[in-house]
């Protein structure tokens, strides 16, 4: 596969149709994505940047999202998790409100660069449940792509934990939020349909 460059990222975003200010932000976000995800490999053995690009593609092609702000958030949704020290650069290039949205989508122990401890899971679920509809949509798109990519993960215990968390938390969260917007309604349907195919892997 050819290396991912800025032109490829802009193409995946569909930024050619955006206005001049939005295209400028897209270039800044694309440059940040290349930097913050560089050198990071997913559990599946693929370059990390492929994942946020897949989330952007999912939102554009399957949900019909064309709002630049939402797509840029999808592109960088894991930036502070993967590279917490990138926060200053994100703020400098995209502004403090954008960074605040990313922080709200990132688990506290990741932001604080420490091991996960007792109570972190509950706080993380509380943060996700408090997300506004647009940001929740991005988080659920992230879950959906992770679910579709799960078969490529060699870690069976990680797969089991992911599916259990999906069953216990993310699916009920998606169900509770589906009435908020047509996009969340569509996302909820996609997430449920995909999960059904993996149900045999879930153990009580």
C-alpha cells in the first residue's frame, strides 16, 4: 500500500468541496494527523492512521456526513490518546474549542499518561455518555470501525473484552441516543447489525 500523504488525507475528507477557510483547517488537521499517528501501529498490525481515515470514510459514505468540523474531529479523534503531548500543537493549529472536544473524547488516564486504575472505566463511560450528539456520532463510528476490524486482531482476550463492553455500554448508549438525530439513528442501526455477526464470541 502506498504511504499516506496529505493529498490522500484531503481526498478522504472530501476537502476539495470545502470553502477556503475550511480547506486551510483541513490541511492543518491533515498535517497534524500525519505527525501524531506516525510510527504507531494498531493491534491488527496496520499503520494507525488507516483507522481514523476509515472512520472518516464511514461517516461520509454510510451516514452522509459532509460537515467539515465533524470530519476533522473524526480524523483526529484518537490524537490525544495516541500522542497526548500533541495537545499544544492541536490547540495552536485548530483552536482551543477543538482541543476541548478531543479531550472530552479521550479517557482521563490517556490524557494523564498513566496506567489505567480503579474507577477509570466508570469515569470514561460517564464522559462518553455526556458527549453532544455530533461528537457521540464520531465516537460510535470509531466503535463501528473497530468492530469491523476486530477479526484482524490476534488478541482473543482483547476481542472478548471489546465485544463485552460494546454489549454492556456502547449499544445501550447508541440506543438511548438514536432519537436525537437522523445520523445517530442510522449509526445505531449499523452498529447493531454489525454486532449481531459477532454475538457468538461474547461470553457471559
